[in-house]
């Protein structure tokens, strides 16, 4: 177990090194969240006045949505990294070494979790600078980050499995493009569920993105519903576990094919 952890740490460091060498890439990934936060925040700031929304500051409502959406959009492209390693032959070379197969797959999950955590914290700080308030304090923010990491793990593991299965960039791009906007808008990212059509609310109930949003927003409120937080968080944890298992099975199938 200790050796597997050591190898996982090494493989994770290998994946994080390019990010550390190109810090400008991190700033580029924040462009879209900044657009969501400040342009969408300004455009829709008066929706809090609609009956049923509940009033308040729209930026307070939007920040958890941007954090979760960023985790989703970033994790969806994890499969492209896996496909690139397959095309370069890097993955196959690792298969000829004694490195643990679990370490090879776990490194993807850990690297995705680290990236999501850093990005989530930066978005929260940007929201604070823009005037957002967080009544739930540090504990509520921690729940939001954990929920986003679980969401990123779930989607990232599924994306890795997809990359090993289809092995075509066009297919990954097409599937991601097809799923990203529906998952975003069929959630409570921008609008309170009470103001959404009933059919959209029903779809949102089974949308992992919405699970992260509900858990994060509830924990960040002045009076958190911890039953709701645990329920949605548990669903995310289960989904992430299944996705990692599926990714591992797919990796073993790929290993047998080479």
C-alpha cells in the first residue's frame, strides 16, 4: 500500500509539473469563470427581485454555480490528456515498467482534484472581491470545494474511460460539446429551482452538477440543511466511486489490447 501511494504521488507530480511550469495556463482557465461571474452577474443581477427567487445578492447565488461549472468543464477534457499519452506511446511505455497500474489511474484522479481545488479557491476569492458574501464561513466554502472535487472526479474519470474507449479527438470533442451546455442549463446554476419549468427541475434532480450546487449552496447559507448536504454529497461520492471503477476497468481492457 505504501509503495502504491508513493508511486501515485510520483505520477501525480509528473502530471502537475507542466501546470507549474506554465502558470499562465491557470490564468487562461480563469477567463471563462470571470465572464460567468462578472458579466452574467451584472446581466442577471435583478432576477433576485422576481417573486419566488427570495431576494439577496445574485452574486452570492452565482459563485457556487461558477465553481461547480468550472469543475465540470475542466474535468470533461481529462480524456484528451489520456488520449494524448496513448498517441505518444507514453502510456504504453509505462505499462512495461513495474509501476502500479492503480497508481497510473489514481494519478489522473488526484491531479484533477488538485486542479479543481486551486481553481475553486480562486473563483471564491474573485467572487469575494466582487462583493459576494459567504454566511456559511470557511466550513461552507470547504463543503463547496469538496463537492466540486467529487464532481470533477466523477466527470474526469468518465472522460478518461471515454478517451481509452474511443481513441479519437473528434469523438471526445463532440460528446463533450453535446453534454456541457445541457448539463449546465438543466441545473440550478443560474436560476432558483422554484422559477424553473417542472420538467427542468426533475432533470436537475438527477444531474450531478446540480448535486454539487445544492450541497455547496446549502452549506454556505446562514442556516445549512446538513441532511441535504449529506444526501447530495453522498450521491456525488457514489457517482465518483462508480466512475473511477469504470475508468479502472476500461484501463485494464486497454492494457489487454496492447
